[in-house]
């Protein structure tokens, strides 16, 4: 019985200690908030800004602090403008003339631009961040991925602000002129022929385009392209990928383009000659 009483007393004492500790923390926080409020009100009073009455309205409090910062910036600019030695500094740092609200608008605009950009461009934009920012701060501020933040730091260290990211797979963007040359090459009459069947069409962007059938294999066409356009550098797989949809690759069982196979009447005559020659 005595043991139970001692345990119960110890439990109550522990709860009292926790309660006292919590109360002390609350008092310390309240005292710190009152101290900060007094300092801000002193600043607001000097700048003739309405003092803080209720700290629960965060929007009004933020507006008052922004107003104070802008007034201090104006006072600083007026002071610097009276000193000729600071003329060059003012010319170099145009941001000195921006208000806090304008700076916030620029930052919010940058964050919006980041979120509407593609992955590669997002990495470039991350290099604009202050040099003192680490990976975690970049991730938190821009809501970026860990990989993007780490990659942006690498790019800024090697190529500077807004440096371009290289494709880690080693692939490079193909020049537009090369791509256009390849597409036109596929449509050359000696590379592919238009189907004689008028129903052989494909709808491309809602427009009917007649099918073309290649006269060479894909490999032969690639070799011919290299001979005809030695100035263009392109790999075999990329050359194959650029083949237009309406250009059909060679199929050995149906791609003979001799005059007999192209003309149905001549084909029948040849078949008839073969038939009679076999029976006589």
C-alpha cells in the first residue's frame, strides 16, 4: 500500500514539474514577443506608421513591416544620392531603387517561371539562386527535386549562372537543317516512289498524304545520304527515326519496280507468255 502511495506521489510530482516547465516556456515566449513588439512599435513611431495593436492579424503586421522597410530604403537612397562617391555604386546596383514589394513580386515571378518551365530549363533557373544557398535550401524555396538542386549547383560551379545543362547520356540536339535535309531526302523520287493506288493515303494533321514506297533499304538509303550530304553528321538510328510516316520501308516481296510489275497489262502479257511456253 505504501509502495502504491509513493508511486502515485512520484507521478504527481513529475506531472507538476512538466507543467511548471511548460508554463516557464510560455512565459519566456510571451516575454520575447512583447520585447519584439516594443522594438517594432518604437521603429513605427519614429517612421510615423501606425503601431501594432493585435499581432494575430498577420497580414496587417506584414504590411506595416514592409512599409517600414520601404521608408528606410528611401531614406538610404536620399542619403547616398547626396554623396558623389556613391554614384558609381548606384549605377551598378539598380536594385537599390526597388521597393520591398517590387522585390517580392520579382521573386514570385521567378518562382512561377520555374514551375512552368521544362526540366532542363528549371535546372538553369536554379543557378540564379544566391551562391550561399545549398541543395536543401534550393529544394525548399523552389520546391525542386533533389537531383535538380544538386545538378544546378554543379552547373553553376563549372559554367556559372544560367549555364546550360548537358545531356548526361551524351545525346546532342540535332541541327534543324540536318533534320529537314533527311526528311526531304526520303521524299526524293529516286529514294521512294508514290503509290499507284490512289487509296494508299495517310491522314497527317487531318490532311491526306499519299504513301511513298522506298526503292532502297533503310541501310542503303543511309549510306547514300552520307555520300550526298557529307557536311551533315547524323547517326544511323536518328536517320531511321526521321523517316516520315507516309514513307514506307522496303519489303522485298512487294517492292519490285520494273516496268512489268508497275504496269498491270504488261504483267498479264508476261504471265500469258510464260503459261503458253510451259504448255507447248
